[in-house]
C-alpha cells in the first residue's frame, strides 16, 4: 500500500524554494525563524508566505484578500450576536495632484504616512486595509451607530492635522473623505451590498466638498409607547404609558384629575 502525499517524507533538496525564500527575504518582518528540522523549516516558510499573501506590500496593511475574509467573519458575527458593525471607506482627496506636483515616490510616501496615521487611530480589534490605489477601508466590530460618526470624524481630523514629510524640508498636509455603513443586527448582510452602501456614502462625501464624513445609519427600530399600545390593541395612557405630554389632550388630562 503506497503512502499518501501528506505522510510522505519531504526532501527539501528536491523542492524549488529559491523564489519563496527571496520573497520573504525582501520583507524584514517575515525573516524565517530558526527551525530544528526540515519539516519545521518548511512549515515556517509556508506560514511566512501565507502571511505575506494577506498584506499590502507598500503600506503593510491588510490587502483586499484579507479584507474580504474579515468582512465575511464580521457578517457572520453580527448575524449570530446581533451586535452592530461599521465599515468605513476612506479616500485621499486630490491624490493625483500629489503625484503630478511631487512625483510618484512622494505619492508612495503619502500612502505610507496615511496608513501609519490610520493605524494609530484604530483599535486592535479593528481591521485596517488598503482597498486599492489611494483608498483604504476600516472594519470596526461592535461600533454602535451612536458613536460611529464621532469615530469617523476623529479619524478625518487626525489625518488632516498630521504633516507628511515628502522630502527634507518639505511637508504637506492631505485630507480624506470618509463614507460608512452599518450592518443590520441579526441580519445576514450581503458583503457586496455592504461595500456598495459605504462606497455610496464616500462618493457623497466627495461630491459635497471632500474632507468630510458621510454615514449610512441603520433604521431606528425603537418602538414608542404609543406604537406598543397600537400593537396590543389599546390606546396608550399618557400617565401610565410614559407618552409624550405634548401629544396628549389637555382636556382629557383635566378629566383624569
């Protein structure tokens, strides 16, 4: 009976590992740790390549592949627990002007600097990704609608106030437009639809003048005392049902005394 590929002895000398080793050698963060066996060395190499495949090479942030995987996990968590989550899409305003006026190397420095600034604005539980070009994305688990705008506005303000050195003696400031969308608790959201809603708000922020925040808030599902009364087929009592006194009939209130 022949052995399976998984149980077969691996001879490293027969594997073409030069390209894999060169890729990891270019990234100081993924220097291969010491291994006490050929199998351990190969496992370290595989782990390093997997991590490298999930990272944007310029900024060091999560790339779109990892971003998509995080969104899938977050949608499952929101569906299961009912907790809210916020997706922010951020775009550097007038980024083309940076490349045109200062060159593409300066543009790369701006992308790296903005990525570093954003990384300092998020929690360890959040996921920050480079979505593409000059666009970034942030997934914020457990972010309630009441705090979402304050969080996004803080990020926008910090980016705006942080100078970026693009060459000795020359600093510039950039701004970002931010669009965001919340998931609906207990609902299995469509990931493309979630991204589209956040993108729509980003385009809205751009069209309204840039350097601003636009969010798509979830609908308010709070049920008022009056609505509760209608649901149970009786009129609410403005005294016992905590109804808004400005909506009650003064004459009726007088008759109750």
